[in-house]
C-alpha cells in the first residue's frame, strides 16, 4: 500500500526504541522507503545497524556526518519525505519539537519537513502527565501534528499507568490512514451496514444468516483510508473493527433499521452491505413456537425494508448502494431491485459462483447503475470495495 512513499522514522532515546525496529520492518513490508533518523541517546538502546539491515538504507544520527553524497542532507531528506513519524518520542524531544529547536539531525530535519507528522510519546507516567509535557503536546497539535496517545500498562521503570508506546501495528494503521490512498473522499461522510442480524426465538435460540460482514467491513476500511468519515453499523461478526471508524453494534433487523434511521441523513454515501433477515419471529415466547409432525413452526412477520426506506427518503446528491445476492437471474433481479428501491447502485453476485458470496475473502461483483452494467473479475474484498467506491464517486 505504501509503494513509492517515503516515511521518515525518528527514533529517540527511550526503552521503547526497540519497538521502532518492528515498525520499520512493517513499513518495508508495505513497500515504503524508510529513512531512519536517530538521536544520539537512541543509539544507547538500539544500534543504527539494526535499522540499516531492516531498511537497506543508511541510518542518520550525526548532522555533520560526511559519509554521503555531497548535499545538505537534512534538507534533501525533508524534501523527499511524505510523512514523519517519531516513535518513540521522549519528553525531551516533544519539548524541542514543540518549540522549534533544531540541535541534532532529527530535530533539524523535521523542522524542514512540510509533510504530515505523527508523534508517539513514550515515557514515565508522571512525565507524561506533567502539565509542561501536556502543554508541549497541545502545541504540537496546534502546529498540525497528530499525537498518537500512549497505551497504559506496566512501564519499564516499574510504574503502572499511561506512557507505553503503542504497538507497531497500531502506529502502522495511522501511517496507512495518511498515505495508503489519495483522499478523494476527504470531507465526505460514509455510512455502511455490514454483517448478519439475529432474531430471537426464545432465550436460547435465534434466526440468522450466513453473512460474515467481510464485504461491508472492507468498504468501511477502504472509505476510511480514502479520507472519509465512516460510520459502520454492524451485526454480530468475528471481524476486528476497522481503525478510525465509528462502529455502531446492533443485533436484530429492527436494531439495524433504528441505527440507520439515526445516521442516514448526514451521509454523502450509503452502502447497505448487511444481509438482514427478511422475516423475524412474530412471537418470542417459547410456548408460542408450534410443533407439527415433529418440526418447529415459527410464526413470522416481515421486517422493515431498510434499502427501500432509504430510497424513499434520499436527499439531493446522496448516493445509495445496495447489494444483491442471487442464485438465478442475477442481472434482471438486481436491476429490478435498483428501480424498485430507488437507489443509484446495486452490487450483485451469484452465490453459486466459486469465490463469491459469504465467508470468503474474495468476491465477483457486477456493479449495476441506472445507465450501465460492469462486471468485475474475481478480486479480494478490499479491491472490490475500492472498485465500488470508484463507481460511487463517479456518480456524484
């Protein structure tokens, strides 16, 4: 996701410096060019050679190092950097950066950078909570830095509290949010529904469907990476929520309808990717479940048609996309659904085709709009999500 991007990783003198090696490795695996700049104190905790082996690039420590092609190195590096991340950041370096001090290779280079900047403070709890440190972090925020909040736990000094450097995977997600894709959805609000619903029969049993939620979660994550403010309304799934996405958990079809009704109005794009049950038990008491010839007979009632409800209330400029899963007559049934529900797009697939449908990590989708039909090849659900987003943006 980061091919062609240059990340400046600043490493400062705290015990958490060892975690920076894992972050550098993760960035390289995302095909980023990683330039590591260390403070002199950081070299007391981890050797520059470690980063050189991981990144394939010289680690910079000394501002006056002559062992490179003649140029003003800190200016040259600043010009080619797409994002700065300081991890870990000591209280001392936070203070220097917030006041524009430039007395070593790291602070000098960062002062010359005009790209987005992230900082992950890591220090003793009392140092972190000190009003001076908090003022410094607020100053950095004022100047456009994003401060990644430290985690809580047992620190190297033996204290228990806030001050741990977040895990490298968490910091990587922040970097991906900035660099993975152009922010063509910046300033837009996206609403996604995903996963199954569960309809209680009694205190033990419920009706549900086979939806895994993977397609909806992929849409939510890709929209977030493309700069959107995303709300994900999700039925029960086994998937970790996408980072930087507002998740509204629901259980029943009625829960989902109420959540959609509460959030749809301000959305620029709506993707109803959830597989909501069409029917729900009419009665929930156990004694109301009838038995005939040894089989259960459950009285059912039709649930609210969320997509049709949205189509009836659509606002000017709002793009609404539904999903259709068919076993026959996919195109004709899906186009009929698009017209009947009054939506802009239907993403259809055939559940009988290998590589499509519930539970798998790929999908074969046909995108149907009012004026066009486009069949996508088999793609990962994230790649399919990007193609769907491209189509939706094109309808604006």
